[in-house]
């Protein structure tokens, strides 16, 4: 029995709020169907963040449903979809009864009864082939609402313990269902959360989740009965602390220029051969960050232009000489090319010319926490008070993101 593990599609995402990624996503989903067929994959697991927002566009939703209709023709028998922190639980769950007729199992949010997250997957002869604990992103309100007057440390500890208990309950139910079958079938679990040991990069677009000390949990929250844990949330493929059976698949396309040089993968786990294989995803749209002084930038832009490839780039000038006409100069270098500049940053000019009230990034490039930190720096708060305010602000953000998703 083979499963293919992928996550963090972020359908509907734009780059710097203006550059559409739909063609890349469409190309990836076509490639994914081909890969499923060529590798005789029987179970597809998508570990959260199918969409980039809780209110995806109609075109993003159509892409998703078209894929689910086509995946059966690839030979895949079961599809498991779990919600991520970017997804709307209500939107994912709305068609779950209809999709179940196509052997597409959807768990948009955690259930009060963990048994509703555990499924026995069967082959064409109705024999059990695997048990899966389809655990979505665990929102605080889904596990246990915090109480008034609870301390920050107490709230963090309680949340971490509730997540651990949830996985323990799912594992116990899955083990019971496995024992009821005649064969030693594998138990698979999913998760959309931050696990210590997962790889991160700058400009990866990953939204911090949970609160305080539990922004990252240890992999020991997963009971040993799980034969494979398919994780989502981090965008870089990685095995947790060398454990090949607990891993992030990563996103299928780079979410920002910080991921431009990464090799993207899907994971195929073959339980008959006890093998785990990474399959490299093609690059559907090349991204590159060109950073250096004037001579380096000129040389690299010339190389990219000569290649004739379609490339989206950011240009970051960090030379020591003032370069006030960087933007028109870059445009002149790229005349009659397939290169599109999405961002230009002139560090030396900004350092010399802009006042304290300005920022080297526009608001659309900053996340909520970065904006808040810049405000604190501008007001010259004492370090100790800044740390306390940041903790409180993180709690507010956590509440906003959790309650802002459509039910």
C-alpha cells in the first residue's frame, strides 16, 4: 500500500499581493495526477492549508474540486483532506458528505468525538488496507476554551497538554480498529502544527500559530503506534530529528523569494517495501533573489536575460555607494527580456535618506507582528515592557486568526 503525502498548496495565493500563482498551481496539480498514476499511489494525504485564505476565490475553489474529480481517474482509491490554519473549516466541511461518495474524506476541524477523525481505508475487495487518524489543525477553542483569569503560562501548558491528549485518544481508537482487522495494517496520522525540528526559512510565509512556549511542540506528542505522521504547516520538506516516519512534505511551490532555491518534493511511503521516497516537483515558475552591489547585479541580470527563461525576481542592492536611480537602471538592463521584477530594495539609499518614521518594507511585505514590533521600536519602550507587550499581542493575533475563520 502506497500513500502520497503533500500539503500547503495555498491555492489562491499571490506574491506580494499582486502576482497570481494560479498557473503554477494548475501545473502542479496536473503533475500530481500524473505522479499518482505513475507510482500506483492508492492513498493521497493532503495535510492542510489547501487554500491560502478562509475565503478563497471561485477560481481557486474550482481548481480544488476539479482536481478531486480527476484524481479517481489516476488510480488513487482514497483521498484524505485535513484543514490547516489558513483554511476555513466550514468551507472544507460543507461538501464532505458528497465528496465521501468519491472516497474523499474531509476533516476541516477537530471533532468533540475523536472517533470521527479515525477511518479504516479499504481496498477494492473491501479488505482493510490502513487506518488513518485524520487530525486537522487543532484550534484552541476546539480543544478547550481558556478560562477567565488563567495565567499566560497556565494557558500555554494546558493547550500543549490538550493537543497531546487529542493525539493519544486518536491513537487508541486507531489501534483498536487495526486490532479488529486480520492483517497488520499500518496506522497513519496527520497533523498541521509546528513541530520542533521542522525546517524554516526567511520569507516563507508561514504564519505563527498557537501561543507562547508552545509555538513548537515536541514530536513526542505522537504515540509510537503511528507508523507514519504526515505533517503540514512548514514549507520545507524535512524529517523530524532524523525520524523518516514523521515528516513535513513542504509546499509544492515557493511561497516567497526565501524559498526560491529550495527543491520541492512530495513524499511517497510504500508500506509493503517499508520505503519512503521523495519525488522532486518540477519548477513551474522560476524565482530568484538578486542581491549584491551594482557590478554583481548587472552581471546576474545579463546572465538571466541571455538564458531567455521566464523569471520573477527581486533585486536587493547592498553596495556601499549611493545608487539613487536603481529602479530605472534595473528596467534598462532588462529591456526585451522575459524577466519580471516584483520587488526592488535599495538598502544604502534607505539607510541614508529615509527618516526614522519610514521603513525599508512596505506594509504589504510586513506581517502583523513585524508592524507591531516596528511601532514599539519607534516609541522607545523599555526592553522588558516590549517583551510583555509582544506576548500579549501574540495572544490577540491567535484569537483573531482562530475566530476569523469561517465556521
